[in-house]
C-alpha cells in the first residue's frame, strides 16, 4: 500500500513538471538549433549545390506540415512562392499542425537526392496531381534533384 | 512455494491497481494509433469551400488586406503567405485558408485536437520525452512483474499445470508464430 502511494505521488510530481515545461511560448524540437549563422532560403535555393553536406540553419514561416506523421515542414523563403523542406526522422521529431504560420528556425544537414528519370516522372506526376494539373509523362526528359534539409532540430516561435 | 505464491499475489494486487490508469492510456491510444492509416488519431480535420469576389493577382501588399476583409474572419490571423501567383494562404490558430485570387474560390482546412485522445497519444508516443520516459519505463517494468507474478497466482487445473498453462502457451506462441511465419 505504501509503495503504491509513493509511486503515485512520484508520477503526479513528474506530470506537473512536464506540464510546466510544455507551457513556454517558444517550443524546441529535437536538438534545437546551435549553428551560428542563418542562411537565407533564397540564397540556399539559388545555389543549392554549394551547401550540400553542410550543417546549416534556416529561418522563416512554417507554411506546410506533414499531415500524416508530422515528419516534415515547409519553411517559406524570403522570396514569395519558394519554400525549403525540412525533413526529420519519423517519430524522432513530430511537428504538429498548429505551427503553420509560426516562425521556425530549423537546423540540419543540407542534402541532395538525385532521382532517376522514372522516379522524376512519379514526383512530377504527384506534383501535378496536387496542383490539379494535367500531366504528360513524356514531357519529363531530365532527371530531377531533390534538395532538403535533413533536420536535427528546430525552434518554433508562436506568432 | 506457498510463501512465494503469497509474494506474487501481493505484488500482483498492488501493482495491478497502480497499473490500471496507465494500462487504459496505452490500450486506448494503442487502438487509435494502430489504425493511423485509416484516420488521424490526434486531430479532427475539416475541409470546406466557399466563394468570395476575386481580388486579382496584384502585389501581395495590395491584395492581402482585401482578401482578409473579404474573408471577414473573427479569429486573429497569424500570418499570410503568397504560395504562388494565384494563391494566398491565410494562417489562423486552427485553420488554413487557401484563396484563389483569380477565381475567388476559398478552401478552409481546419484542424483541432481530439479531446482526451490527443493527450493519450501524446503519452503513448512519448512526445514529451524526458519526464514521461521515466514514467513509461517504470510502467513497463510493472507490466513485466504483473505478467510473471500472474503465472503463479492460481494452483491446480486452472493454474499453470492445467488450463492456465495452455493459455500461457497460446499467448507466447502467438507472437512467435507471427514473427516466424507471417513476418518471414
């Protein structure tokens, strides 16, 4: 009886501590951010190959979140219409949909994934489907390279 | 043997009471998450469409206020984003509006946390990390104690030597068969 009382009390204390920690206005995901400088998304997208393999930090508005597992976010560029995707390991970091519209500082390794022609066609078909556009597989003749930030951490500031 | 059984019974009873709440957390959330491919276990999502007078594809600084005025939102706007020439997105705490600037079509995608279930899943998936990791480890240890002590609670034909033994074998064989036959 005493043992159960002690354990229950311990759990209550831990729960209260957890709730208090979760209450802050700035939320840290994963390892947070530690890279010294922020790279402009526009600069990153203008010369993506220059940053491949580097640990970098980007900042912008979160304009998209993976609806299934919260495993990626799209961070808006300083140039309208452009976004950079921050992909994290499934389950390691889970981005909630509430962060859309908030300011995100994300850190990770900039990666390039060169697709073969068949995969490029599938990606283009999917993009066309999402945009509600017609798609002709024969129109794709060159392979695509997908760039993204393999995210290790992020800090989200509520707007 | 009687003394050993008595210890098992005491541990099983005390830890059993302690484990009820957490077992319900993990069991209910487990069913919900197990069907994650069928539904969103954490958020209720809605999609609705409406129409507004188109504002055209002018510079964002000029059309933003017009769009917000025509949407006539009651909740505060967090941010806006010109996703492409024809689309302005408006972000609120629990929704996103995609406004087609050419046609005036408005798509609202709303989301809200599922009451209770969100919190159960938060605990089950250990999304809060540090504090819950310790609690979950203690709970898992309690389950091991409950499972092992439960074997020795009953004697005779309903116990390990009888029907209980058969049930125990079935319960052990089930994951073994799955791992060997199905997964292979």
